[in-house]
C-alpha cells in the first residue's frame, strides 16, 4: 500500500497525475473526488494528448453544481496518480471553472481500481 499525506484542514485534497494519450504524457493537478463517477479532464488537456472529444457523438449525462450537462466520455491509455496507475480509464471531457485552480477531478473511474483507506483526521491516504 502506498501512503500519501495531505493537509487534513484543507477544503479539498489535490494530487498530481500523469495522463497518457496518443501524443504522449501530460502532468495535471486534480482534486480527489469520491463523489465523481468519472475522472474529469478539460478539453485542452485531452486534445493536447491526441484525443478528439468533439468527435464523440454520444454524451454522458453529468450533474454539476450548475445543473445537468452532457459531456463526451472516452477512455485514456493510462492515468498515474497517488503512486498507482490504471490503464483504459474512462474520463469525462469537462472544463471546471477557472476559480478551482486545478485541471480536473480524480473520480471513481480511477479510484475503483484500488483499495483506498482515507484517514481524514491524520491526513493520510493509503492506496494499493
């Protein structure tokens, strides 16, 4: 099990991630979100990696703070974060508001590949 520390008094848990696509790998900053069904990545990141979300005609219904939206869903080659990696992860192409100051969300489509123990009071994530 990997052990990662986070600030227990922070409003969110942010983590670095590497996303792999046809054009290579990009480093991003994501919020750990156990309430998000999928990893959310912005259009600019997915397009820079060689994916074409605009060519996906079937959209996934997502619930956001501003209401219900429909966004492209696709699989990325690999995501590495929190010291672990998962291949063929489903992601939603969705831009977060600029005020979030992160690139996206690390949701269940990545997290469900692992056993996770969150110790909020101690500020520790155990994953493996």
